[in-house]
């Protein structure tokens, strides 16, 4: 039996890529480094972290900041490898279980439909020392574009997966068949609404609605009718309410935060 693993499945560790002057964070680098140190502090007391650094200078920078922060490095693994940007959730491997054995799927990453350079991100997984089999299916797919309850149901958005900038030669039926075969899912729950303004991912579901356990979905809710997101998020909420009735799910609304500039 093949199964896409849910977010809460026991993990070996977390893959991160360090922010530097070659990434999106160049204009806010000090803030980005502080945020990543907070991530490391939250993770390293209980979980492995594989942190990719671009070069020895970045590696030394990480070591200095981690030491200054007083973090325990027993679970921290630094690897030098080149990359385009830091969005490891989208270019990192996706784990599936097949008859009790876990394998990693390294899908093609195109910088969210060719919006940004992604040639190095797309090859990074094959340059890292995984202890599990790594396969490369012939499909464009990002980790943030899909979510699962671990029970065979896949939650995603048509605006992303059916976008002509990804897999344009596949019909929806063909794409569904490939996802079911490769990920081991039995049903795909499509959302047709909910895109956020300025979202380069074309409505990744991980910014909109997520399983938090097998029966619960947390989602972004907008109550302000003057907000430009209101109509789209209200339509998405209606879609989720329909799913909840059909599958006996609990929905947890999360208020859309006020933008920070």
C-alpha cells in the first residue's frame, strides 16, 4: 500500500536553506537571519536539521550566529551546496510510504511556473546525502501545493495544479491519475477559490487550508467585506464547508492578518 505521509507523521528532520545576499532576503537579511535562528532554536531541541549553506563563508556565518545564540548543535548538519533561494518546502523532496518503506519523490521545480530562476533548486535534492531512495517523477509539483490527511485524501487548488505554467500537456484526468499513482492517494479535493494577492505560488494550498489532523482543517478566513480578499476567501470557505459536511470534518477558521509593510 502506497501512502502520502501527513504533516504530523514522525520525521527524521527538517530541510532548510540559509538566507544570504543571493536570496529573496537580501534587503532584509538581518531580520531573515534572526527568523532562521528562531526556527533552529525551536527545532534543535528535539529534531534533526539539515541546513544548506551556499559556501564556506555562509557556513562560518551560521556557526558564529548559532554559537552566539547558544544553540545545541548536536542535531544540526551543515551542508555546502549552491541554490537559488530558500523555499525548501517547495523544492524539497516529498515523502511517501510504500508497503512500510519510506521513499522520497524529487519533483521538477520550475520556480512556480517559471517566474524565477530555479535551476539549482531543482537539482539540489539530488546533491544531498539522503539515506532513503530518491526518485524523480516526470511532473512539475511543489510541496506547498498539496496537503493530505494521511488517509488517502489530497487537498489542493486548481489555480495552482491546473495552471498552464505547470504540466500544460496533461488533462485534469491525466494529472489526477498520475497523482494517485505516484502519491498513493485515492481522492483529490479541489479548491477553486482563495488566491491571495501577491502570491507567486499561484494559490498554494499551504497558505490557505491545511489538515492539522485526520479530521480537522484550519483555513484562512476573511470577515472584512471591504477587504479585496473577501469574495474569494468567502467562496473558499463555502467550498470547505461543503467538504466538511460530506466527510464529517471539523473546520477551524484563522483570521486573515493585517498586512505588514
